[in-house]
């Protein structure tokens, strides 16, 4: 009988292009068919890859990208990824971040979707986050924008290991971690592990109802 699997987690700071491609592939496959992906791309699956690539590249620029694997693969392939932004940084808050792919991606979204996103959806999401977290918490925490495991490697504890690693870092820095999910299965997972749910949003969109659950874990609480 084989022994317990060892999970390896590290912050990847200087990725190769092949590593970036592997991370983007994880995101595309993990979120395939997810209503949030349809909302942010205007229902155009051809934009899935550039959307995730823009987020990943922004994470390497201004955030922290953590990857996880286990010892069942000799090549130590990337199996799971977390893209986090620490205190003082928020996804797409600077032109430098947006220039890494988001600006081009957003130009490719249909004009109808762009207008709806800017005039309707984005303001509602900002108001929801401000109510749930307060106006400064996202900027003053470790906030998770992507947490994804390739479908071939799910249910191995890889994403949990990434969260624990960031929790330990946040505890040393004395700041909370925050994250959101559009999946009730994931929301249940976080509730059972002690994260405090501080808000829920159900918003009709042209591509279906998107449900947002926001969670926080204070630095004094063990994950």
C-alpha cells in the first residue's frame, strides 16, 4: 500500500512561458461552463483563454501566484493554482496590470456586454463587496481572485494546501484573507472549514443568474 501523498506548494515568481500556459490551461478547464466565465466573456468561449491569461499575468505582475503539485507525477506538473493580491494591490487596479492582456481582452468583448458590464454589473459588484467586506478590506487583505485545480487532479487537497500556505503568510502579516466563489459546492467547502461568510449576491444576467458568496478569515483564526 502506498503512503500518504505529499503536496508541494510554492510561490512562482519568475514563470516560464510554458508554466504560464499550463496555469491558463488549468483555469480554462476548471471553470469551463461556469456561469461567471460566461458573464465576464459575454458568452463567447473564444475569450475564455485571453481572460484567464490576463488575470494570471496581472497576478505575476502585482500579486502572488501559488502553485501546487503532488509526488504522484514525476515531472511535478502544475496541478492547482491560486492567484492572490496582497495588501495595497487589487486586480486590474493599475494601467500596467491592464496592459498585460485585460485591455485587449475587454476590447474583444461584444459592445453590448461591455456596456452592460460597465453601467450595470460592475457597479453592483463593487457595492456588494463594499457592503460585505467594507470599503478597504479587499485592499488591506490577501484577496484570492483565482483558485483552480485541473479537473484531472481535483479532490486531492491541492487547493486547500494553497489556502493554508497563504493563511500562514497572512497571519504573520496580521491581515485577513478574503475570497469569493460562484459555486455552492465551494461555498459549502469554505463554510465547513471555518471561513466566515459575510455576503451573498444573486444577480440575474443575460447568461444566467450569478451567485456570489464572499468569505473572510481573520489572521487570529487557524484554517
